[in-house]
């Protein structure tokens, strides 16, 4: 297993996070313009996996969306972030844009040196990170965001950003078709230099973005499904293809979800919505995803919005597969590709054709968690959950996808665009309804006023209209 070089990560954080104001992203004297590709790549991959996908306990995109989709809960008095307490001074994109800046530097340097493998990876990860930003905030800086001579960039329309993301991914695929030049190896913490898998990543991400627009103004679900299905033909083909980031588990090198869910980390536990659904379905994945409560045993989720329990060990926590010290973080998965294909097939040719793909997604996730997909327990689950009808198909696809995408920001995107899984606003919440976007950061509002900043957490992003 690789040893994560957190000294490199520290240097990268210094360059990326020296200042939080947006204008400082463009005037950062510490940006590593001369850092070799083989050092830039592992550092930026670590930032994406640890800070963006893995989140953190104060404000992290994946932790916040996991609260709002009711997979996680905080054992604290309400309202807290799981009760929708999010304000302009409580969010920031300070660690997101510098990451994209570093990826831009990596891509530019790699192209200059004809090291096209590194350039392609940088474009894929840039499109991935930028997609998270626009999905959470809507219209944001993009075309002018990283120009050194523009400290107050305008906000691009989300539709234009989506076109740009697809163009970036097409550019990455083009780079992957060129002679690699200096090729990554052990410095690539995600795929160890396997460029075929990076190409599959790019195509799978294209499919994700196509499906986000199934209800966007001016787009049709059928056309987006066609595009997604075409992209998925070149996407992930097995669990072995998915993009993950493993942690050694040694002191200082633990998985971020291990750190996020320590008993002293704010009482992060599993919610009653998640636990009750797993128990009700007799889901064989329950003991892999959740640990029994340390006090009293059994599986018990916290009802978000209720008073804090003086004994947080009365609730189930995330088990070791997702939150052990050496657990991996999952950036983009094969199971997501299967459920994207099932949804697109449902749109195009109906539930009967979608059903075997949907079942394959369930089995692939079971296998990933170490369960025998041919066991009686899995067979019984598929008898109960595996049949799609015209009335239940979309709901079941999204319910199973949300479990396979456990802790992913993508669950929040899917809930907004489809309404599934069904969620009820929590008790004693800061807002009466689940927010449908993140508020714009106060640092950006004060340093770079834009008309879009009048949007509130009840204002849907463009593709959700």
C-alpha cells in the first residue's frame, strides 16, 4: 500500500489555502508553477480525496450533503448543519478553486512538456472538481476564474459551465490518445498510471453530467439518456475500474471518514432514515455499512432534530469498510455507472430493459462490500427489491443508487433532480425545507459582488428548474 506524503500535501495546502478571499486565488505568490508533474499529481489527488470527497467535520461538501440526504446525523442540539443551518459566513469554496488552479498549472506544464498523460488526468480532475462547485452553487466563476489579470471574475451561467465541462473531458480523452511522454506511475495515487482506467473515468463522468440535465430547461430526458448511454459504452466495466483513493491507516495517514466519525469529532453518527430503511428491507449490507451501537448493541440511527443524547454510543456509526483507518474514499464508482445506465435505459426503453442493469448495480455493490452476490441473503433481497414496475422504477433505481453512492455528493444531486430517495424535512430545522443549493460564500459576496448572489437556499440551480 502506498505511503501518502503529507509533507507534499502540506506544501500544496500552503499554496492553495494561503488566503480565502476569491481574489487571492488569482494573486497567490506561492503557486507551485515549477513543481514537476510527478509531485503535483499526488498532492492534488490527495487534496481531492481527503478534503473534497472525504469532507471534514466543520464544513465539507460531502459531509454536508450526507447530512441533508439523511445518511449521517450529528448528536448535538439543534439546529446544526444536519438541520440545514448553513449561512453565507459558514460556507466557502476556498479549497475548491485553488485545487482547480493547481490542476490548470499541472495541465499547462504537462502540455508544454508533451506529457499528455498528466495533462489528461489534470483535465479530468478539474472537470470533476468544477462539477461539484457548479452543482452546489449554480452560476459561479469559470471562464474568468483563474485569469491572473482578473481579480473579480463574472459568474458564468451553469449551462455554459456544463458545456465547458464536457469540452474539458473531450480534451482529456484527446490527450489520452496522444503519446504519453513522461507517464505517471506510483505518483498516481488513484490508478497508478493506468491510462485506460483514466479514460473510462472521463467517459463515466461525461455520463454523470449528461444525466444531470434530464430536466434542465431546453434539454430532453431522451436526448440526455442517449448521450449518457453512448458515453457509458466506454466507461467503467467492473468494480476494478472505479476511482478510489486508499489510505495506509497509520497515525496521520488515516481515512478522512475515520477522522470525521471519531467519538470526539462532533458526535457524527448514522441517521434513523438510513438505519431504519436497511433494517426494514433486511438488507445484507447493514452490518458492513453500519456498526452496532456500542451501548446496548443493535442498529440504531439518530432521529435528526431531536435533543442530543448524552451517550453518543447509543447510535450506530459507520463501519470500517467506509470509515476504518485504512478505508478507501470512492471518487467515482462502477455502481454509479450501472445505475446511470439503468436510469437512462428506463427513459429510453422502459422498466423491463432497465431491470437487469438495476439488479447488476445491486449485485456489484454487494460484491464490492465483500458479500457473495450468489448467497441466499442476496437472492432474498433481490426477490424483495429486484423487480421494477412502471410505478416504482425510478424510485428504486435512485434508492439503490444512493446506498451504492454512500457518502457521495452525488446523492444530493440525484435527490434534487428526481425527488428520490423520499426525504422528510427534519424537526426543529433552521430552514423549514431541505435546501436545494448552497448559499454563496460571504467572502465572495464582499469581494466580488454579482447579481446571482441574491439566490437563497430555496432557489433551485439551473438544471433543477
